[in-house]
């Protein structure tokens, strides 16, 4: 598939299929679309090969992902300009991050799958594909079961697109628990991330700038299966947040392994009272609510199905938010993905109150219209009329 020349600096468009390609991917996209193998995984050349060494992802801090060294004899004038380059980069981040962001949570049930070949990180090919297809900005995943070596492998494969912030179970990192935030570098800001581990392998937080000076804080939770552990677990989250001075969260998401409402189980039943009370106490302290349940009080929707013995369903995977954000959330969804797991992915789109309104239309100017004289004449005429009737004159 031969691609047309770039429509403007930074991006180019394939008019046949309507895809937008980063300029850095121009040469690789024009090569024959064959697969390469890294760590036993088949990776498409136009999708997620090894991160290039000549340029960092668009929303990284300068030099964070470049993989090249500054020459020892670099002129001092160039070194002196690095501060200005960093300031310009911060302005560029504000422009590159989108006015709204799609957040999601998924219990991926381990890093590998026999259906995908059983390789050490085989599920991460699908994680990458799902985030790219759905344009997810930040994904909270549970049961990652990753080692540091596994995380390095993921970054070598998909480091251009994804930044993985993982916390493993300290005792059984490859067979139990594990939580991670996966940040889409092409959508979200990765230059100013504050990542904290509250409970290793179970609870982490992420704070980052969003669209200019807005800050957003998220909590990623994978709660124990044993109800008896819940009171201490939810209490420890509150203690760690106070001790580590974590800002009040905008979102808490993950696999909570408990439901607060009987309607969220089939067959209908209430969960352990002490466990529910501990979760509700934490929610009260953090001032977060189940907005989806408030909006849809009578709707039954399940994110997990157990086929062990009696078939049961439950809404274990949820997203809690501050009440003040309720009117800024839309596109709620609960869906199965190509990631082999017994949980559904829960998604919600968040648009900050001061985000600019973006109407319908084309994001890029089609190359064929650049020399369209009739269209150019119309644009010029409209510009003249705008100036004539400007209230500032």
C-alpha cells in the first residue's frame, strides 16, 4: 500500500483508507507491510516495532525515550538552549494532549495466553492493539503478573506507543496480582507523571497534567478475593494516601472483587457487610461515587462471569469518580475485547470543564484541495468579509 505525501508537518494521511500516520512513521509505513519477530511475538511493521532512537514520543519529556547520547563535545550554546527547548516542549504537550480522554480498566488475568501462543508477554500485543483501536488514553490493568524484565520487553516492543507503570506482587510476581497503568504516549502526557505504590501488587496511583495545567489523579485497585481481608485492605489505602500525600483522586477504578448493590450480582444477593462498609468508608473519605450506577439505577450490567459450579455474574469492575465530575463523563461502555480474559473492559470518556468545544469536520486538509482554485477563492472571500464586518475595526 503506497501512502500519499505528508499533508502537513508532523502527520500524513493515506487517502485510500483515511488513516493518519505520525511523520516519524512515514518511512516504515511505506515499506512492505510484513511482520517482524521480537521476543517470539509477531509485530506488524507499521504498528509497534522497536521504539525509534532518533525521536521521542510526542508527549514525553525531551530525551526520555530517545536512546541516544549527547556527544561529549556538544557546543555549550546548544547546552544552554536545552532549558528553552524544555519550555517549548511543555507548551507542545499542552497542545498534543486531547481536550478529552478515554479512561478504561481491565482485569487481564495474567500476561500470557495459550490461545496466543503462550509466550511470556503474549497478551500485551492485544493490549497494544485495543488501546490503539479504541484510542484509550490511560488504561488501568489488574492481574498483570509482570516482572521488571517483562516490563522492559513490553517497552522494547511498544515503547513508542505505550508507557507501562507496573507494581508486582512482592512474593509471587509471576503468578499473582500485579497492577499497572498503561499510558498511551500518543494521546496523554507522560512527561510529568507522579506514580506511587500504595500496596505492592494491589493499589497504585497516577497523577499527571492533562491538557495544559489541569491535573488528574487516578487510583488503580485490585482487591483481594477473601472478604475477610477487605476491612484492613480498604483502611490501608486511606492510610497510605495520607502518608504519601496523594491528592484527592478524580477516579478510582479496577477490580474491586465486591459489589455494593444486590442488583450487581446474578443471582441477586448482598455481599459481606463488613467488607462493603469498609469500602463505603473509604469512598466517603475520598469523596467518590459510583456515577454509572447513579445514572442507571435499574440497569443490570455485569463485568465478570464465573462458570465454576453454579454460573454467576457480577459487576466487579467499576469506575468511581468525584461527584463534581459527573456531568463531564460520557460514552460509558462495558465490552469484551480481544484480550483473552474472563472480565469485560469498562470505559468512560472524561472532558474537563474548561476543554474547548470541538465540532464536526475534518481534522486534516485533504492534499487534493491545496490547489483547488474555486475553494481557495471562497476562503479568501470569506476572510475579506470577516475583516470588513469585524467588530474590532
